[in-house]
């Protein structure tokens, strides 16, 4: 069973517009969420995170929103730039016991069009 | 200030051979995580180690896979008697403490022929 779901395998956005990447999770024990960006043949690069005690975290062009009641989070990138074209992974973990690793979604391939 | 270093970047093994993947964490990091990414899939957690200790191996296949992080030297992920289904990208991540964010290496792409 997939506990972290990214239902859009790909997303195409025009340069300068807003990119919105979505992520849903099923495990209510998750209390920390992260977004990673990955270029081909490279490892994931950490982008931004959010704790379950918050509903928004902002860092430059990147903002993550968390809706705990809906078990949904989203990453907003504005304005979108060509270098943002990559695969974006949503990840989650819970702090109290259990597995220490992150649970990742399958990723969304973001394509920024000029 | 080197990041997480993984080698080799690419590894080809015949079925039945052994594969050894190495990971040198960032300086000052004593926590290492291994993940596997199959084609068209997200990363799947395999094992979490601190120096000389396996803390959580809940994601490791029960047979043929082992990991270590000795007092000196890199962390090693070892796959014995590889099969075609082991072909994947294997990523290592390190962090300075358990609950802090992890930094990923560039991965080792294992191909079993």
C-alpha cells in the first residue's frame, strides 16, 4: 500500500507562472513532510519541509501548504523558472518509533515551458 | 566541503555475483540511510545505520542484502548473488543527527545482466 501518493506523474507549466505540485498521504502518524527535487542521474536535493504543527512554510519562491484534515500537502513554486524542470518527490516520516526512514511518493515530473 | 560520496556511480554485475556499494557521508555526519529506487518508482527506505550499529533495517530484503557502517571507512551496502530484479538506483543519505534532514549522494546505478 502506498502511504504517500503523488497522483500526477507529470505537470507542464509556462515559465513565469505558478507551479503547484500535490501530495496526499494516508498515514495519520506522519508528522514531518519534505519536498525533494531530482535531476536525472543525480541524487535528490532537499527543497523545503514542514512540521505537522504548521500549515504553511515559505522559502523564497517555494511555499509548502499542509492540510492535515485532508491529509494533503502542496508545493507552490512562483514564478516558475526553466531550472525548475525536474522530478519532485514528496516525502513523509513520523517521529515516534517505527521506521526511521522517509516514505516517498513516486514523484511528479515538472516541465517548465519557455 | 564534500557532499555525500557514493561509488561506483555505475556498477554492472552478472547474475549470481556480489555487488558492493559504498557511501562516504558528509563530514561530521554519523547517520546513514540507504534507499533504493526502482524504475518509475519513488525511493524506498532500506536501512538506517549509525557508526557500527544498524538502527532500523525494516526496509531491507530478508535475504542476500546486508549493510554496515564501520567505525572507520564508508558505509557498505552488500548484495549477494544478485538477480535481475536488483537492478535499480541505490541512494545513500547522511545526516548529523536522527531527526535532522538528510543529504543525498548521487546514487549508484546497479545493472544486473
